[in-house]
């Protein structure tokens, strides 16, 4: 018995003196917000047609739900987001992030399995708890490696980025030599392989894979970078049921941004070049980005010899002059559109301004769309834009966008901002009325910093709706209503 206790004591001493080898440093960070919103109308239509609930996958035409054109909506909503960094040893981390109670207070729960545009989990999981990130970050002597589920579609400015969208499984490598950072990554956006949970798959290799190579040069007062991406999208690689001629069928893309009609069975290839810059010259902060996308849709399984060529161009420039208590500036952006007249060529709507870029409170606002849904006009138009299905970009498309903004800080803790925006379509889809105007919007926001970690925001937006949303109708047969909203938001960061 004495020998037993001696051995046990020895093991205890070994554990004590080896404790540092087993230690894990855990750091938490994140945010919580609680918000309330009032939206004057859930539809731009003054008639008897109901709200758009979905789109016919074969024709692209809207499917209308109940007639709620005269209804407003108001509710409270919240989200808790927690990131945890487990430092295993110097240079080695396990990083996780989850969202919890991402839901409307007392509101209806989503149908189980509903896709969530902002999470790796489903919409109903987000309303309880859903993990989005879980990856290893290893800083080795030859560079940084990142393996696992992590943030995706983030590059340069908020314009063109969709980090607030679903994360993805990825393998990323990056290194730095002097002022230059460079790297490459493989992203698994979607996998259609036959498995225990996907035993009904009827085709092989129906995956969406994306490959990127990037470089960033840091200079005094700013940075510039160049990104190349190559995407192979085979989500819709399937046998078409009734497609026999080019130009039949549809993506199901809302016509609001000029969605073109293309057969649904395909292999899509998209390539992009995305240079950007950020710099600060005294009180002036400048940033800009140019995106050129090209590729093809190659038809398979029943539509032999039919290919669609893709092209997309986007440009963005933002300038802010910050004089301390006063600031002012402007934004200009362009996203090419497609009018649907060329059956073998698509010249816009492939990419998008990104889910992270929300220049207005109502027009093209991704957060508003997430909580309320698209605000529909006629002919499938809506305040929500978007890109072709499954490309992963999202955001504003087919648009010229201009904004002037200014703000004042009467005291260090209070920031009052005003923005006036105008947007118009680049192309009008075939059959639409000729007016390109999306309309004007005035946004006024005030943010008060209660403490270093707690802030309160109050915002009011009014949208003078443009005639583009009449689609094929006229002033008398397609009457529109303007829109306004009020939002207040309490945000805690830690």
C-alpha cells in the first residue's frame, strides 16, 4: 500500500511540474445587439397583388403570397455572437465562433432545415445556437496556415465582400516578406457527393469549389492588393426535365436586377480579377476597388452544344474627409447589368456588391432583407438585389449608385450622420418600362457611445421609390408607394 501511495505521489508531482505543457490560454470576444424596427409598408405595390413569396424556377416569374400591401411591420430582434480563441502553444490556435438567439423576440420560428444566408447553420439553428467557425490557425516558420470552417468572401473594402454570408470549409496559406503579403486558398463552398446524409444524389461531382491567389502591398499610409479567383460551380449539374432549346427556363433570379433566362442544368466557371487600394492623405481617407469577372455556363445532359459566355464589371470609390468634429464625403459605384436580349451572352448580374456593403438603410440593404424579406414591386422587382444563384457573392447588381454624406460630432460620444443616395439601373430587362430610376433615399442616423463597449443607434430612412419598380406597368396601372423605416439598436462589444 505504501508503494502505491509513493507511485501516486510521483505521478502527481509529474503533473504539477508539467502543467505549463498542458495549459491552454482561452480568450473570448464578440458582440450582442438588441434592436427594434418599424417599416411603413412590406410592399411597394398599391394594388391587390400580394407580396412575392418565391419565384417559379422554370419561368423566373414571381409567386405571390397573401395580399399584405397595406401592412406595416414592427418587431424587436437580437443576436449574440461569441468568438473563442484557444491558444494551444505560441503560434498555434483553435478558433471557433457561434451565433445564439438570432431571432425576433417572441416571433415565429423558422421551418427546420431552412437555408440561412448568414450562417453555416440553418435558420432555425441560428434562432437557438449555431457554430459558424471552427479552424486551426498555425503560424509556422514558412507562413500562416488556416484549415477548417472560417470566414469567406472577404477582400479589400466592404464593397464586393460577403463575410457576413455563410462561412466555408477552406485551406489557406499566407506569408509575408517585407511589405508584401501573399497567399493562396482553396474553398469548398458546396459538396454534392453521395454520403450518409445525401444518399439521394443522382450525379457525381456536383460541387462548388473556389480557388484564390492574392497579394497585398503595404505602404506608408495605406495598402493595395490584387486577388484572382477561379470558381467551378456544379450545383446545378443535373438532367433538365423539359429544356430542349437555348434560352428556355430560368435561374429563378428576381427580375428586379435584370435576371437573364438561362437553362438550369449547367456547369458554371467564373474567374475574377479584383484590385483594390486604401490610403489616407492627411484628413482624407480614400478607398476603391475594381472587379472584372468572366467565365461561361457549359450546358450538359440534354442541351448539347449550348454555352453561355459571362462577363461582369464592377467599380467602387469612396472618399471621406474627417476634420474631427465634422466629416463629409461621397461614394460612387457601378455594377454592370444584363437586359436578357442575348441568349448566348450574359453581361452583368453575375457578381454583386457584396453582403457586407449596406450603403442605405432601405435600398439594397442585406440586413433589412434578412429580417423582413424583399420589399416587392411589380414584375418580380424588389429593394433586394442579388447575383446569380450559388455564386456566393450577393449584394447590389445592375446599378449606378451615388451617395453624398456628412456628419457632425457635437461631443466625442455622439455621432450624427446624414446621407443622400440615388441609384439607377445600368440595363433595363427586355419588356420592362424604359425608366431606369431606382429612386432617392435620405438616411439620418445618430450613434451615442454610452461606454467604451456599449453604444446606441437611432436611424430614420425615407425612400422615394423610382419608376423602375413599375416593371411593365404605367403610372396608372402600376401605382407605387414610397417607403420609410425607423430603427434603433443597442450594441455591446467585448
